């Protein structure tokens, strides 16, 4: 491991000097201090800490998987595994000619349904606004939900998607990863489904291990023989 | 207070205290991060004979809604002693003392946590004292800050806490239950070691200005010992295998 990356806990000094503080660090005088447990990274002129724990914080344009918890006459409320609930306006699903009298919201989405959505808008003054107006978004009809820690989502995707491709290729499963740590796996072959789920859980548990992709590959291949 | 005469020898001629410690020696401390599955973050501390479990939830929705703040997240702390934590059964209802300790711990953690990133949310800290033996507020505060870090709440620094006091006219570190009862002063200190800031300072008893200064100094040294153990607990949980 090069000396630019190190393990930090809150209060640890990451570096001093003219760096731009990014995620999970604060500037105290000329010292840059970590505010989360994670791995610090210094690149170019910026410093950040990649967190290893913590809740999902919505970001505009993130793909998330939500579960419908309730609805009003104009919108649904989705649990997106965050400290805020996601709002999905009815016009987004029904289109411009939505009418609160004529259209019944439950005809499209019911409580408990899983939805793949994108965060259309979010800032500190309001709850995240979701949209499903895009390709591949909308209600998820089939598949199993696997919950992993949101901080380990980048690990599951891997560098340029290598990790997820490895799992998908080996099991023939279709995997949708929400940035909020909820993952939907669907696969026609029940054994492939089981294997894919196991691989995802393995990534969640062993996220800090080096060359995990190879280990996952090994695990998937071994299971295939038995 | 006032150093009552008793058979208990608080400090013998060799400078050894009633439980065999030296004047600047803390009790045995063990901290473990994590351990509770359903809480977002948790920690367990054994501080001498104190055993304290802390669970943290959040950031999450605030209930009741009127408590929420649109500018920042809020921190809520409940310090609670189990009925079996002391020799005589303790009524589990929150006592005056528990309400006070909840408040001081909350105020001691507030300078460390940065909840302004999570407006309209709450972070709940639940402290359960399983076994008490003097100095629970310090042990609870130390464990609470580990649990908060475990939950991923952004923090400027960990808060370490340790008490100092005056026993048999001597300033000592980490006052235990007997020394607290029979000693002359007890001063719990909460301290952020990297920022060098004190977040909790209480004093029960009478000290001269010199003793006061010495007490603060001794307490801060104790906090630094606790801080190393807090750090170790978090390192063990997160970077246990494959650490650098």
C-alpha cells in the first residue's frame, strides 16, 4: 500500500498543507482531519476519506432501490434506506395528464413494491425527490432484495464494474445495484440466484480484503463444480 | 465528602490506593466497538468494574416531529442504569441523577459530532449501565463516542473521558466507587485529544486552585490513555485483518 492511503478514524490527522478538503474531512487551521472511519486518499490537490460505515446520504442522479411505504393522493413515499424518505410524485408515473380523482395510485404501485428510481432533486431543505422517468427505471417485478452496507456499494461494483460483471457472468443473474445499498438480484436458475446472493454478501463482509474480485471468482467457480 | 474516618485505607504510606493502584494509574479498561446487530453503531466498555453497553441509531427521522430542527440534526442521549447494576435494586424509572447524566453526556458529545449535514434528523444514543462502580459517566461517554464513530456519524474527534479526584489529600487518577464515597473530590473530564479541547468538566468537592490545575492535568492524561484504547477498539473492528 502506498503512503498516500491510510486507515483513519475520526480525529486522525490526514495531512497538513494546501489541500482541498473533500468528503469526510474538515480543515482545522492548516490540519486536515478525518471525520469518519475509513481510508484516506490524497490525490492531486484534494483529500478525502472513503467511509467504511454510515448511512446512505442521497445524491442527485444516484440510482436507488426503494420500497413503497405509503402514498397520498399525489405521491408515493419510498423507504430508500436513508435518513430521509424519498418522494415519488404521481405525475412521474402517470404522465402529465394525471388527475387525482381519476387515477388510483395503488393501481401502479402498492405498499411493499420495490422500485428502481433515480434521485431527481435533493438538498438540505427538502426530502429527496425521485423519478422513474428513464430507461431501466420503475417497478421491479421479480428478484430478491439483498441489503448491503451503502459504503460498500463501490466495492461491489468494482473498478469499472469488474466485480459485478464477474458475478453476473458466472451466475447468469441480472443484478441491479442501488447506491443506497439495496441490491436486487434476479436469475432464472435458482442455483445461480443463490450463488449471486452469496457472492454479494461475501463482498459486503470482506470489502476491505485486497484482490477480492479473484476470491469471489474462485468461490463462484468452486461452487459451480460441486 | 470531607474524608470521613473509616477502616478503609484510601492511600497507604507507599502511595498505593485501596484497590492496589498507584496514584496515576487508571483501572483496567477494555473497549469493544460493534457487537449489536440491530443498532447502527454500538460499543461495549469495561472500566474497572463498570460494564456499559451503548447503542446508537441514526441519523433517522425525528419523532416527535416538533423536536426536529431544519438547520441541523439533533443529538439525543439516554443514560440508563439497569435495576441490577448496583447492590440495592435500582428503580428502572429515570431518576434525577440519570436525567442529569444524560444531559451532560449529550452536551459533552455535541462539540464532537457534526450533525449540520443531516438537517431534520436525530441521532439517538442509548447508554445502558449493566454494572456500576463509580465513574460511570466517564466510561459511558467514552463508549458513546466509540459507538457514534461506529455508526458513521461524522465527528471532529473522539471524546475520551476519565475522572481525576482528591483522595487522602492527594490528587489521583480515575476515582473508583470507594474513593468517590470517602474521598474529598471527584472531577470527571471529557476531552478531545486531537483538538485539545475539554467538553465535560464537573467537580464535586473542594479543591485549592493548585489542586484544581493538577486535577485537570491528571484527568487529561487519563483521557489520553482512554483515547488510545478507543482508537484500538475501532482499528480492531474495521482494520482488524489486512491492516497496515
